[in-house]
C-alpha cells in the first residue's frame, strides 16, 4: 500500500504524491584503464534491464526521490580478478546539481547481492579433469550489506544528478565490466 504525501512546492494547486520503495538504477560499461564514467546520464532507448530513469540526469516533474543507500553492482559474469581490480582501483562520487554529497573508495560501496567469492580447485581423477569453481562479488551476498546514509539525499524534480566512478591508472581488467549503480530509497510520484 503506497503512502500518500502532499507536495508543498507545486506551482498550481496541490500535487498529491505517493511514495513507493523503488531504487533508481543505471548500467554503464567500464573499460580497462583510468577514466571517469557517469551513471544516469544516458537512459534514451535502453531497456528496463539497464536503467529505469526516463530522462537524462533528472526526474520528470513532479517526481522526487529520497536516496537512502548506494549499491555498486558489477556483472556477476565478471571474473574474480577483474572484480578485485575494480574495487581496489576506483572511487565513487554522488553529485546533485554542482554539489558532491558523497565520496568514498569503491570497496566501501558493496553490492549486497550477487555471488560470494570462492576459488575451489579439486585434484584431477584418473579419467576426469580437475574440478574448478571461481566466482566473486564484493562483500557478502546479503541485502543488508549496503552503504546506508545517515541522512537521506533529496533529489527534487528536474534537478541534475549523477553517480560518478573514477578509475585510477592502476585499474586493469581482461574485459570491459558492466556495472550497475543503484540508488536505494523512496520514489515520490504523482497519484494517477
């Protein structure tokens, strides 16, 4: 059941908003080497698998969003070595308008979902090859294992925002990483 709120800053009359628990998310491929990528800047024409933002870098009127936590989630198909290099050689910045509201090394922004790191090598039997299992994620695959903000960051309507990942020159992978950024919180949208 949604929670209904009044928007006090509506231009004409009252705009009634409902609050739903819904993350904003966006996927960006991150190539090997140093550089900067920005999330939530290119939603046009991509499917809901890659993003749920409708306009580049902002929410349409009268939507608002209260950011309560962050997740950075690399593709579960990435190798353990590529994930380790990603988390060890980059940092995350969350910007609304021209102000930075959060900045931290990537290893602090755990995904709280995905696969747990295991590298198991078994001995080869006489007629069979050795058993090998190699999967990875940053942090325990537990939805409570995310970076929660002490104070929410408010995203008003039509205000530009972005999540930025800056990779250091020491970042090296064997393949481009597909990475999702999730802004966990409440989406306020107009009651239809």
